[in-house]
């Protein structure tokens, strides 16, 4: 679509919306930023856009007469696509894109896209570092924190872009077409948005929608949904496995990660040479390695980067050790499956801080994974009673469950009760919304409170 002079509604005024509006201004479009929150300040929103010019900001209700003038709608990922206003837009045959669709249509170069319930941030960050080590024009964007729309004006045909793509973003693609895609795994998440597991799976699988037999898709062989999915997709599939040898693919064999291209086996690395810990991280390494190989990065280059990669912030992040107590920030454990990885990584009795926004998740498997490691379960947020009831039903002692009002109180209690040789882990199994802007803010505050209360 030629955007020059087109009137485009940018739905949502957060980071993604601002990025989309800025790109539209650059391309000569006439953006209208719309946000249902009428408490926001239009001038604050407009000030975030470089050369915003006559960009219009509408808050609260979107007038019918404005709706009738639109050529395109660009959705921010945090805005549900089943809202009545979005349905009305579609009934009027207005194209509805996400901001990644907008970026893709304008952008250039080679796109590598990663989705999945867990592991996608680590995989994207690692892949970005591998690509940077070999290709001079590399970008790392998407759900990892940098809007895709922020960088497309700088891209050339030589650019290689690694993008973390969420299910929310995949709801609104049209021509979005990565050269290499990956789905790390699919477990229950975001059912408050997608309503059913079947719909959540369908949206995740959209990442291959426009791929052809000239493209590649990297899939987790140990995920039954993805194993079956790989048998029916158009792109060439490369599986990875942490549990078995593959005739073709990348897999964990004892202490070694092996790549088999169907003709020869190559050792990628020994896991003891990695800074990343845990089986889930070995899977992330395998996924990133396979993606990099698909775009011609030499194995020696890949090996050097993966062995030096320290991991990402907020994912089982070591904070400090004070008075013999170790503190870990796993704020990115925003669903039960991710939080299972957090508690499995602990090697000492643990004070576990959990709870938060209710995404209609079930917590039984998370609690069963405690494996006797959890000394106290400290709960906050919207889900605290729900998690406490589930834990008690599964036999966790009620006297070792503490309900608190906020994260500050949670950290203060843990610091006062934890003894040498124990750990304190923030791994909420819930989203941060309601009490925090995002999981990053939650993790940053956790670290701030840890340092504050351990030095009193």
C-alpha cells in the first residue's frame, strides 16, 4: 500500500503505537492516534513523535465521522482485536494491520522471526548476537523491547533482522514473511485474550503463513503440537530436541549439542562451556543456532557467541548474595510454564514470590514442580488467593503461604525470614499488569528492594 496521504488510525498510544505513528509520518501518511483511555494527555502523546506535525490524537470514543475517513488501521499488540470498535472497522472494509505488518511492508533485508510461549526473548537476544558477529547490518526488534517500526527506515537490502514476535502481534499480519521462523514451544498462556487453547495455537502457527518451500521453520520436536505441525507446513523444517537423537536436526546428546544436516554430525558445543544454565536454555541455544545456520553463519562464529552469551535480564537473573542468601530475578516468568523453569533452576531451599494479573491460567503443574524446594510461598496481586487455594489443595502447608499487599512487602518479609544457604526467587507465574507497567518494571523494583532491605 502506498501510504502517501493516507489517513491511518494508530490504535494504542504505547511504545508500539508511537513507533508506528512516527514511521507513518516519515512515509507521508496522516496518522490519527486513538486510545480509549480518555485520561491521557494528547500533547504528551504527540510530543513523543518526531516531526509529528498535524498528527491528530483522539481519546475515549472514536467518532463515526472519523471512522468513515480511514484508509488503514494499525493495531498496537496490547489492544484486543475482538473489541466492538475493531469489528466495526472490519465491517467497513478498512484494512486492519498490526505494527509488525506495517514494518514488514516498509522494511528491507532478511527477516528472522521467533515466537513461542517461553524462551523467545532469550532465543531472539542470542540470535541477534550471533548475527551481529557475522553480518554488519543487524537489528534486534519486536516484543524484546525495540519496536520493529523504529528501525525500518534504516534498513537496506543487506540488513538482517531478528524479531521476537508475540501471539498478539501475529493476530494482525497480512503479508508478513520471515525467511526463517521459529516456534520455541506452545503451552497454555494468554487465554484471557485468545479464549481457547486452540485459538492460541492457531495464532502462534500464523508465523509460517506466508513462508514458502524456499524458507525455513525451526520447531521443538519435544512439543507434540509442533512436532505434528512440522509435518504439514510449506517451509523446510529443522527440529531441535533436548531429549533424543534426531536423524536431521539439532539435539542434545549427553553433554554435547550436535547438529546433523542429514549427511554429517557436527558438535556445536559442550553445555559446560555455556554460561546459560538449564535444559530450557539449551533448547534456546539450539533454536538460535539452527536459525543462524539457515542464513549462512559459520559454525565457528556461532560457537564463539553462544559460549560467551550471559543470558537476558529478568530471566533467572542473579541479583546478589547477602548474609548467605542468594536473590534471583525471574520477573519474565509471566506464566506457569515459564515459572516452572525458574524453580527448577534453584539448587537450595527457596522463598518463592509469585502472583499477579490473572490470565485465566491454571497453577497445578507449577505447584507440583516445587519438588520440595519452596520453603515459603509469598503471594501478591490479583491471583494470590487462587494460587494459595490451589497450593493447599495440592498439599502445600498453609502455614508456609504468606499473602502480601505488594512487592515491597514481599521482599521485606523474605529478607527478614530467609536464612544462610537459602534463596529468594521472584518468579510470579503471572503477568505484571495491574500493579506494574510491565515485567521489566516489576523486575527492576524487585532488584531495588533487594538491595535496599539487604543493606539495612
